[in-house]
C-alpha cells in the first residue's frame, strides 16, 4: 500500500456516480457532471439538483431518508446516465438517409424523440422486472425446491445466500461486457479521485492514480448491506411469527416487499455511519461490499481520471475543511 493510501482519510460529504464516458459528483458546491465528448474535450455542467430530503422535513427523518434517497438515486441516476450517453455520442456520424430502412424513416418522422423516451421507460420497467425475478422470486423458488421440512426455519438464510450468489454472478457476468467495463473504470476513477481529495492531496492525475479504488460509501456496499440486513430481518420475522413458513410463496414474497423499505432505511443509516466511523463493526459489515468493488470498479486510464478530477473540482470549496463532516 502506498504512503498516500496509508495516511488518515478526512471524512467528507463528497460522493459521486459513474456515467457513460463521464462522472457525476455531489459536493458542498452542488452537483456537476463531467463528460468526455467525442472530440476529446471534457464538458462540465452544473446540475440543478436539490435533494428530495431537503424539500420536505419528513423525507429527512432517519430511516425515511434512506428510502427516499434510494428512490431518488434510481430516478436521477438513470436520467443523468441517459444524458451522458447522449453527450458522449453527440456529433458522431449517423447513417445517411438513403441507408435507412422505410421503417426507420417512418419511426423517425412520426415519433423521433418521443420514441426514444418511450424506449427508455420500457427499458426501465423491464429492468425492474428482471431484478424482481432474479433477486426476489428466483431465490425463494430455488429454496422451496431444495430444502426439507426440518430446514424450513432456515428458509430466509438460504434465500439470502442464493441471492448473494446470483448478485455476484450477475455483476461478474455484466463486467465482461466492453461498455460496462468502461463504466466500471469511471466508477474506479470516481472513488480514487474522492480518496485523493480526502487524503488532502492535490488533485493531479499522478496523485489520483496512486489511490485505492475501493470506497466504504459506495453504492455496491449499500446493496450488499441491504442483502445482509434483509437476511437478518426475514429470519427474525420467521422466529417471531412461525406461521409465515406456512404461507404461499407469493405471499412470502409480498411480505419481503413490504419490509424492503425498512431494509433500505437501515442500510442507508449504516452506510452513513460507516462514512463517519472506522471501528471493527464497520470493517466487518463493510468487507463484503468492499470486496464486491473488485468487480464493480476497474483501474481507470489517465484520460478517465482527468474526467473525475474535473467533476470533483467543480463541487468542492477552496477550503477543504468546509467539506468535512462535522
């Protein structure tokens, strides 16, 4: 481990998200998105992004803020992802009209941008459906097939183990895709840039390159913590209400969906706590998520690091102490 990685880390409120050929950063000065354009330039744009919990006091309450934050991240994350995709391909050559099929010409003439929005919505709905089948229905179905009556009380535990296996396998599979791998490189640059800043170092490509790409406040850690908390809560429910083992699987999945917001809330509070503390409990519970980041982050190239630096510079203050969590 390098000297830069071994020095104390200043706790800050800075966070980010990897995009397509870009990075979104959130900091004390707001939200900014930097994208590498096709001509090689880096475009940085400030975003008008007032967090939902700042708009309503109820949304900022403990546990509630975790649910609100998760939904907000899904909504805004998808929006910025699509915007970065559009910017990163802006100006690229499109097929000449004579090479377009009659169907393509008709769709472009009658729907245009509306069709793209509809495709985006359909893709999002399909994404939720696939996630439900893979991470909710399939684990429950498989456990029903492989467990005996004597082991029914361990149903939530086996479900959780299978869910973890599916989750890890899914991430490992998509990381092999060229486009996804590049997004994961931007994810790594985001973490390394934030670590460089939290170590109090100048934001240069050389300094950022030396940092670790595994950060405890990452969304990957949040997902893993949610799975672990889900196992604990589901197991507790079965112990307190044994008759839940006798209900049908659709009803059991319904119960798990009902407690999901509570799981999100607890998971968020833990990640928030982990960002401010570095004790044994935090290290143990954060370890699986940090390990998973070996899949969800990749070592970035210097041109990708430059994008991370530009996005972070746009949202931090001149005085680093102003960005520190009090």
